């Protein structure tokens, strides 16, 4: 039992240390979230939209690209139809015939290959990628281009928001994306961004001239790490916004995250020469190595918490049987003792784990609200309260399960071909 207690304490200390670090960094660099980079020179930009069987989303995506606030003579939109078997090509032709987009129709060879074909033909200085099931805010491109005035910037990632949140899973993902926006802004400051998401990331063409790895499960992680290796920085802006669809079913979310997480392990293995190398700064010396601690910590934390909940439920149920479920006298006595002045102001009655859990809950709520605020959403929006509740209650357990399964999947080398595809 002492070993379990010590393990619990170590986990709590690690989580609290890292949480406090990000919160202190937020306080120190709070002006970071307001920064906007003005454009001194309007560089040429090509938006590349690879699409496969996206007839339900492609029109909205193209319309958002067409309506972007940016000099039209400096902006080009290219859609690559990757052998779609639905009406994606027909929808795209409507816009191509009007001269609004450049359309490339090809056999189905995958998203990365589609991107590489377009990049190879592009004459633009900057390349913006957009998943076909996502769409731009009107000011997205303009908010990103200014960062490329700095020649050391190889890519810029936007703030990503979800579209409609109908199911419990989508509500949880809404909070996840808000928190991720906040965290990516801090990671951008430390130059620790290790992924350039498909919905809206922008690249300096010369930084990705060798293209995306067509055999990679998560090409957006691989390209980001290769950009770092070339000596470029990856910036982030909260003011450039893109919107993306999120899975509404557990099976679809599981499939998406399995690909993300297995792909992450693949890329860390591929780019292990970044780890613990001073030339890669905080990314190589701290952030990526720390992830090797975070994963077991998260799995252990949720595992121990689950064990605690189950054992307590068993004990309470057993005791309830012993008193024939006549719990009211005992409950009344417990509540009366709990709220006596002596107990309220006696911190010794609360054990260290109660204190840690309280602190973690406070810090978690604070981080969530910061993410919502810095993402430009209204904190006092009462309609989002269920989102926060669902996130706190189930997010850790769902994602821990996904991570655990992905680790097993990676170790056992099951059928990897099933992970490939067009899922975001």
C-alpha cells in the first residue's frame, strides 16, 4: 500500500508542477495572446484543398476560401480531387468553370500525394493547406501572412474551432479544441509546436519543398518535425481561425485518435535524433522527452482513480447491504459533522489526496476557461456548461483508453493499413 501511496503522490506532484508551469507562463506572457503581426508585404498564397468523397463539405470549404479577405491577385485556390466516387468532382467543376478555383482531377493516391502534386506545381511563396471537411474564417489568411516577415518562420498554425456540438462526444471535443488553442499559443512562444494541423496551417514553400511523406500516418506531425530540423520556427496565432468537423460517434473518434497516436509514436521513432539535442531548444530538451513521462502518468492516474472509484463503490454498497439500505440516519449524521465549524476550519481532517484533487480540479477549470477566453469565446455562455461538465467527467478516461490501445497497437504491430485514409 505504501508503494501505491508514493506512486499517487509522485503522479500528483508531476501533474501539478506542469500545470502550474503553464499557468505561470500565462501570467508572465499574458500579452502574447493579443499579439497580431501586421503585413508589410502581401506575399503570394496558394490554398491547397485535397478532397476525397467530400460532397457534403467541399462546397462550404471552397466558398470560405473564395471569400477570404486577401488581395485576389495574390491568392490562388487549388482543389485536388483524389479519385472521389461521389459528387465531389461535379461540385468542384462548378467553381472551376467560373474560374474561381484551379481543379486537379487524379486517381486515388492519398492526401499526402495530392498535396505534393500541388506543391510541386505551385509558384506561390506561401502554401496554405485546408482539409475539405473544414473551412476558413474570413480573416484567417491575412492574420497568418504577417508572421512570415520573419525569415526564420517556416510555418504558422491557426486557432481551430469545432462546428456544431450536438452529441456528448462533440461537446467534449469543443472544450478540448479550446484548451488546445490556448496551449498551442504557449507552445508557439517556446517553439515547441510539433504538429501543423491539416485545417488551415500555412507554410513557407521553401520549408516544405521536399513535400509530405506519403507513407506517414500523420504527415502533419512529420512535416512539422522536419521543418524544425531545417532550422525554421513554427509560430501560432489565435487570431487566425479555422473550423473543422469532429466525430460524433465513439467508434469514429476512436479510429481518428488511433491514427493520430500511432502516427505520433512512428514520428517520434523516425525523428528520435531531435530528442535531448540542445539545437532544438525546448522542443528537443524538454517538451518531447516529457511526453514519455506524461503518457504513463496519465494512464496510471486514470487507472488508480478508476480503481479508487470502483473499490469505494463496492465498499459503500456492501455497507448499505449490512444496514438494509437504511442510510438516512448515517447520512444525516455525516452531513451534520461535516458542516460543523470545527471541521470546516480544520484542514487536518482532509488528507493530502483530497487537497491534490481539489487543486487539480481548480487548475483544470482555470485552464479550460483560459482556453475559452483566449479562443475568443464567451466564458459566461450558459449553453456551454454541459460541455465543461462532460469534459471534466469523461475526457481523461476516454483519451487514456485510446492512448493505451494505441500503445498496444504500436507494440504488437497490428494491421497498419487500416489506419490509413482521409480521416482528419
